[in-house]
C-alpha cells in the first residue's frame, strides 16, 4: 500500500476530526445557549498549548526532567485539544484581522505538526521496510528504486518539515500574544 494512503490519509482524517469536533462543540454551545463558554475556552486552550511546549524545552535540554517520548505524547495531545478549544473560542464571531491570522497560523501549525510526528517517522520506516522486502524478494536495486520512486519523493519532501514547523509555531505564538494584549488593552 502506498505511503500516501497509509500515512497521509489517516492524518487527514485526524485533522478533519479536529475541525468536525470544533463544529460540534460550537453547535452544542449555541444549541444550549451557552455561547459565553467559548470565550473562556480561549484561556484554557492557550494554557494547554503553552504546557505542550514542555516537550520543546526538554528536547533543547532547557529542562532536565521527563522522558522525551512521554513529553512528545503530552505535546501532541495537549496541542490537539488546545487547538480544538482555541478554534471553538475563535468561532466565526470576530471581525478583527489579528485573531483571524492567529487562527490560520494555528491550523497551519497543527497540520505541520502532523507531518513531523506521524508522516515523517512512519514514512521513513515504511520506505525502509518496503525497500528491504523488495530486495529480499529478489528485485535488483534499480527495480526497487523504480518501484519506490514516488514513495521516496514523498519522504524526501517531508524531511524538511521542521524548517517550516518552528517558524509557524513562533508566528502563531506571536499573533496569539498580540491578540491577548489587544484584548486586555481594549477590554473586549
């Protein structure tokens, strides 16, 4: 089965689940006439996203405690749940450009995080396993390269994800911080 179907499709579905969850939660808040809860979800979502960065601090050895593997899992879960809460908070009820930009960066950041977590790691393993199986079945190197060409191109493109993910995360954080400051300044 091609990497595109094994790796990209499940992540696309997980991303769509995030969007679907936001729509369902927003619908329920409106249905039960408790839309005001959405405003407070922004604070909770922000706290979860901030706590998810403990993994980044550990990875860069700024903190010494915690298993990197466990902190990565925590990062993924907290960031995903935080993103859902922030998207519910954002809803479609704002007119200022700064919050919209922050939402766009959030969506892009989550997508780029998926690339790094699942696609790249699993794609590298899948490509190596496919190469091994083909070579063991008697295929010569040239035939293996032809059969795995598109998979190798896909994996090669994904290997540059961190170059994109970190600046996007920084820009998302900056836009979010500016949004919070303007809300506090103008008390909206």
